[in-house]
């Protein structure tokens, strides 16, 4: 199993009042990729981290094997979700991949 964890911060231009809706959209779209992207076993969006966190949100996914990270990254469904629901609203992406 490969764990793929990504964290982001909101862009400063995203109004506070708009952020809850953006988080809901991100969660629905990213978690909805399970069953569409080969090798993606699970996806859990974290919209409300503890105050001690350095980022505003995270995505915790599990994939079958290391090669599936590249498949996930380039899959058209993932690219569409990232380009439409994530990238326009976030900055300071951090990523950690590890195998268990």
C-alpha cells in the first residue's frame, strides 16, 4: 500500500465566506475519484484540521502500488478535479508519499 498525503493552504484571495463551500466541493470531487482512477483504493478529505496544523486542508489517499501515484496524478478525471476544484483556490502544496 502507498499512502499519498497532500496538504494545501487557501489563497488569500479566497474570501472567508466562500471557503466552506470550496471545502465541500473539494471533498466531494476528490473523494469521488475512488472507483474512477485505477489503483486508488481510498480518499479522505480533511477540511477542518486542528489549530496546531500548518495547512488549511489535506487529502489522505491510499493506492495499491508506488506506480499508481503517477497514474493518479495524470489521470484525466483527477486532472479535471484538480484544475477545477482545487488549484484555483489553494497555494503552498505539500506532499508526502510512503509505502507500507
